[in-house]
């Protein structure tokens, strides 16, 4: 049986419909059909797609190709849920990034899978590894590399990831070019899942708190981001652009 989720197109950008209770079945299904390391995609990227990522995919061809080739595209912005309903009449399911990763690791531990940790400073990554080992004792951590990742070290790190063949490459903040580093080196990495999430290791290491579930459900997590970085208030302008695009597509274009 095909367990791949339904995929819709919103403003020319793909998004998967994955109800939280169906996530284990979706992940198990993808694991059973892992891509060949020699395939053009090279592996199975998981994209946690925000509104800003969707707008970025519309204007940046390289990032757009990264999203298009992903095995799983999970929406994390409330605006994407309402936008999909407005344009396509489809109900998509928003996932909190940290909670999604917790669910992913839980699913993988039950199958005794493995993970490689990439990114974060030395103390952050050591604390992250310790907490993951304590929380998921059956999940194998087959390697880690903390920042800085210098250009001359990239080849050795990529080879280490390839040889250790993790089920999941978990990458965090500090990697040059962020998720595009994974995309650009896709054919040189192994064939497992690859996921980049900016503040993930800081949350695991208890150096940064995640938004409360209540704030996330109400779409208010942006308030905390603006308090930490007031410049994010200027995101109101691309937000209005997004709303205008939705209206334009509703009136004049196919979705």
C-alpha cells in the first residue's frame, strides 16, 4: 500500500498533507522505499516549510529545487494552513518544528534506527547528544560534528556521514548556507533522511525555550521571535504580499 501523503501545490510550491496521527505510518512508508544513494536526489530531505520559506521558494530557483525534490514537506506556519484552505479547499496540518522532530525520533527509536548530528557549538552539541541518548536509548547516534565546519573539513565530514549511513542526518544552526548545504552535497551524502532546523540543538540543549503549544496553536509564536529580533517586524510586508498573491491566484490563476 502506498503510504505517501497527498501533496498539494500552493502558489507553485508543494506541501504535504500529513495528519499528526498518520505521521508514523508515513515515516515507516518512506523508510521502506529509501532512495538509492546514486539517485539524482541522493536522499530523502524533510523540509519544515514556513511562510517565508514558501515565498523564498518562489524567487530562488535553487531553494525551490530543494523543496521540489524533498521526500516530505511539512508546513509550520498558520498562514499556510489558511492559504491552502482559501485556494484549494484542502485541509493541511501544521506541525510545531520541535514537536515534529520529537515524533520523528520516537518513530525511529522504535525501529532502532540511527542519527548523525551536525551543527551547533561544542557544548551545545554535547548536551544535545546526552539528552537524546537519555530520552531515546534505542536510537543509535552514529556520529556528530560540531561547528565551525571549515571548507577544508567538509570532504571528511561528508565521507564520515556517508560511511556511518545514518537513517537521519539532523542538522542545526551554524552550517554555512543552512539547508542548501545539504542540497548542494546531496549526491555525496547517504540515502537516509536529512532535516535542517535552525534552533533545534539549542532547544535540545535547553539553551533556548520553544514556543508554548498554546501560542503555536494560535499562531502567536511570531511575537516571541520579534521580541528577540525586532527587525522581524518588517516581515509584515512579505506577509501582505502573500495575501495579495492568494487573492490574485484565486481570481486569475490556477493554484
